[in-house]
C-alpha cells in the first residue's frame, strides 16, 4: 500500500490531495488567507507517505508549506517545477510559466488521450494546447471572473459592484458589469477555442478549475470536465518518481 500527498498552492486556494496507489482518494480545498498555511487533516497524521510533492504558483508560500509538512511527516517535500513535471515544454522561458498549466496538460493527455485543449477557470482563465508527441505548446491567459469584476472597481463611476442577475442590456451598473462578464468571457473563450480547434481539430477539450461550472454549458464544443486536473497531474509526477526507486 503506497500513499503519497500532493499540495497545490494557487492564487486563491490551497489544495491538499491524498493518493493511494496513485489514485486520488481525498482532496481538501482551503481558501488562501495571506501567508496562513492550512492544517493537515487529522485523519492523515497516522499515514506514512512515501512521497510528498508540491506545485505552487505562489513562491512566497513555498518555504512555510514545505517546513510544515516536513515537520509533520518527516519527509522532504518535492517541489514540482518545469524541470521535473514530466512533459516536454515547447515554450519560451518555461521557468516563468505556471506549473499548474503544465500539470493540467500532462494529466489530460494521460486520462483522455492526445492532443488536448485544456481550459482552466480559476483566478486566471487559461486555454492551453498539448500533445503527447509535441508536449506543452502554451496557450492564452485571460482574467478569471473575480479579476474581471475587480478590475472595474478602479473606475471612477464603478466603485460598489455587487452580484447581480445577468441581463442584456443591463438596466443598472451591476447588471451591465455581470452581463459583460458572462457574455464577454463566454465569447472570448469560444473564440480562442475556435482558433485552437482549427489548429488541432482532433483534440479533446477538457475543462477544469473551481469555475468550470460557469462556462461548461456555454461552450460550443464538446468537452470533458475534470475539476481537480492539476492535483491529478501532481499525483502522476509522484507516481513516476516513486517508480524510479
């Protein structure tokens, strides 16, 4: 029986995943609160993981997270990055690209085949293309829903934005903002996907991320939904690493 633990440190959330023989068995999601590190689930404290791995897009948290898990389990935490993620990278400056995007594509190829187009809807919204033969080819990045709305709060006439029903034309500022969010984001993603499928017509489209429910019924193309794709990618890296020993 082999246990591994995955840690996903994102801009808005920190996720902890427990894998048993390479399969994701439990996942806990915590809203990110500054530099606070979430407590390790009580039921995990008796587990003796063979490996612990972390994928992070928030470098300022890395040291504290690694220390907490090392102290709790007596294991060094493996930092998963562009060098050891196990997918070829055909992009410029891979050290500056989000490891979550690479892991999403790695997991999508393993689960659904190749090529893939992965849409991750979180703090940022990313659309990426990858194939088993060519590797991770990059993609496009848009602001996610929260960033989209917050960006307007700096506008002089839009200071107090509250959730509103989506109508077009919007009869007040709130309705107009949320109408722009829904139809603007929907249109942008569909346009990027149209271009992506012209380049990779046989690709499988995979949606992931906490906001995947927002767009899953508004995308014109057939798709798969896999909410915890990044964590599954972390588990694959850990399994591959364990198999080497």
